[in-house]
C-alpha cells in the first residue's frame, strides 16, 4: 500500500475542497483551471463552498430569501414564579409593600411590578436583578468589565434587544450576554449562528446594562457597518459580495432576527459584520417590530420590572 505523506494529503484535501462547488448549477466545479481563469477562487457560505463570484452571488441571494422573516419569540416559562411573590418569599419586600406596588401598577395601567417596587423605594435595582436571575434561572452579573471592549455583535442589535456582551472565553468559544429583564433567546440564537459560539444569558441591573451600552455605542461608531432601509435581498447580496471581494473573505455567516439581517464576512483573523434593517419597504421582506423601535433606556427601564 502506498502511503501518502501527511503534508501532501492535507494539501490534496484543501485543493479538493476548493475544487468542489455546492451550487448544482455550477459550470466550473469539474474544471478547476477553467473556473480560476473565469474569476478565481471560492468562498464559503455557512460552511458550504461556492465559486466566486457567480455561484456565490446566486447562493447568497437564495439563502437570504430562505432566512426567517421573524424568529418566533421564545415564550416565557409557564412555571416561573411571579417576581413580586419571589421577592416576598426572599424577604426583600413585605406584603404591604407588594400590595402598594400592585395597586400603583393597576392605577397606572403600565409598567412591571419590579419597576414599581423600584419607584416606590421598596427595593433597589440589585435586588430586582438578583430576583430576575433566580426567576430566569441564570447567573447574576454584578458589574461589567471597567474598560469597554469591542463587541463582535453589531450595536443596533444589542440596543434593540436590550442586551450587552459581558465576557467571551476564547478557549470554549463561549459568550456571556447580559440582560436587565426578559431574556431574548431568539437574539442569543442569532449570536450563536453568526459567531459560531455558545451564547449564555445572565442578568444584570438596568443601570449597569445602560452604562455598558453607552460605552459600546462610542466604539460602534467606528466599527459598525449598519445599513438602514435597504430595498431588497438583491441589494443585501450585492453589498455583502462587495465586502467579501474586498476583504478576500473565506466564509460568510447569515442570520436574521427581529427585522434585522446580519451578514458576517470572515477573512482569517479579520471580519466585518454587516447589519441590515427595514427590508421590504415594498412589502417583500422583513419589518422591525414596533416594540424594538422604542428608545433603548426606556425599554430597559420597563423590562426591569418583569
């Protein structure tokens, strides 16, 4: 039996990967020289390789069309103990304080019980955050890192869902994402798909989250690629293909959530996150839900009382 040296075998595998195109309509997958003379190279989309640019552009447009227009919100656990009763059982409020907060909530017709306990001075935000963490069965984050870190998640997505990355563990590819109220599991799934990591939710206080988002907002101005009111999936495909060509991309990850389409263009250690919103002005695509367009700090304040 002829033994192929490991280095040569690895090289052959790489050339085989480059030579294979996942597009069934590809005209060049069996003619490597012809393909490279036609336009050169290939790029993966979510791990599947396509000739660039023709097959890549065609596959990119198809996959964009297949993205869900709206991820269904993960329903809250039916067996969750109401926040007021949870705080009562923990001795953080008494029955009279809880009744007054409930009465104020009923008279106002708005707000969450945690918000009213905070307004009336019956509890502080760290108590509410701790109770919310127990309610959602997730860790509690006492404080964010002091120095703002670059976030691979586009800032408009963080702001829309009221969340912020807290820590990232490179070895296990694990990202801890902090919330100050309802945990948006659809947004966590979006992060996992785009970054190919494991996203774990944790709970923090409203002020801590607002402070982290404010610090990240300053950095995002220099790093985010945000496209509002795009007209069609063709336009998204065209912009993404242009970035892939300019960066010499190796792979493109696609995901959609809450009226956003997130295309992450990866080129070795470098990557560009392209975020698109308000697709389908002509009635053919995605639309950002009304509750995602609320001012971020107001949304955070409201969600803290769940």
